[in-house]
C-alpha cells in the first residue's frame, strides 16, 4: 500500500508491564503512515522507550495492576489507588476524537475506561482472558458491544461469545507469543552444558520472591545435573534485590552487549542475566522455561504438553519445555 499523504494517528492504551511490551512490539511494526502514541495506564511505560511518544498521566498502584494476588484491590484502595482514577478518566475524555483509531491492549480495564469516557470503535486485543477459567461476564460483553469495533481474542470460544451478540470478534491466538522481544545478547555463546533453562520470574512486586523460589528449586538438583541458567530481568526490577533474596553475588563483568546484565553466583550456581528486551534470545537458546504460572495456563501460551510443576514447598512454579 502506498504511503498515505496524511498520516493516521493511533493511540495505544495498555495497562501493565507485559501489556506494554506487547503493545510496543506492535507499534514498532506499524507502517510509516501510522503515527502512534502510547498511554501506559500503569507504571512508567519503559517498554515504549525509543518506540513512540508516551502520553497521559502515570499511575503506580501497589499491586502494579496484578489481580492474581488476594487482597490486591484492597491494598490499592488503602494506599490511595482510587486517586489515580480521575486523572486517567479526565485524560481519556480530552483525547476523545483526537485519534483516528484507539487500540486497547490488555484486560477489560482499558475498555471499561474508554466506554465510560465516550470512546467508540475501539480495537481491543485481549491478552488476558484464556477462554478456559476466564470468560466474559454480562457487563463485559455489554461494554465490548458498546465500545469496540473489533476484538482479537485468545480462543475461539471467547470470539464466538462475542459474535453471538453482534461483535466483530476473531481468534488471534496468544499475541504475546508473537511479540517476545529480541535484543543484543548472545545466549548461545554462554552455553556450556547439555541443557539450559530460562527463568521468567515476572515484573512486579513479588518478582524477587518468585525468583527465590525458582533458585531454591534449582539448588535441589545435584550440581552435575544443573543446566545453564539464564534470567530475563524486567526493566522495573532491581538486580540487587534479586541477589539479596537468593544469597547470590552480583558480578559486574559485563560484555559489550547492550542486553547483558552480568551474572549472579554463589560459586556453585551461576545465573546469566539479560534485559527483558532480550528475552527472545534467551528462549531461543534454552531447552526449558521456568515460570510462575500453572501448566494449564502454559497450554494457552502455545505449549501443548507442559511438564508437571517442579515440586517445592510453596505455591507452584512450573517448568516448561
């Protein structure tokens, strides 16, 4: 298609660190005749750095938008989370009619906020609901029908529930699997053993705890059975906190690679660290993926037969191949 004489303006709304990365990866692939701006509703929106301009107010709730932890909504409310709502809604009202298209990436938070501020004809990329345990409620279906022009769902049954009420809904699979970033980091050159594992402890407040559980699990393996270990570090995570939580020492022997964050080691266990922007490099060089979610969620990520969770005495941390 020839470049349009007038560039179209798109606003991408995302509401979480992972959602920011997915949205930023899509923005980076847009044709030049689309000028995109991003409104990350939660956090600094670091994923959009060097990708597009960031607009709108910042919100930093205690939960960082993660509702899978019991009591997260109560903690957000107690720490002033409700004060972040009026600025967000005010901004969205002011932006009504300013863009040729508004794209929401994430869960229903962005859709509901847009619905209440008069936005219509949204493109909604639902990267949250799997179609298994999480289905659209009646209020959610009402909001989607009212505000969305097209919805991309993670499963066929989710799309069908929206088609039945007259929404243009399509199954796009798991979009996050198509937007895993790659960067400047040679993981394969660091391989010395027959197997390798990439640790994905997350990007929120409980990341250090999740990482400590993963390290405890790896320490149960005999030294001769331990794989090469890589760690994808999200931009919001302090490496010193990870070292303290796991009793590992952080080395500053960095290479010239922009994605290199050094190593964590105690002399017997060594973990190679890279920025989250190089996650694709780590996954491509690894045989296993060690993550927080349960295996049934991993199936929706694209693995048909994930192995059973590694048995450790805390909430399950699953190992995936």
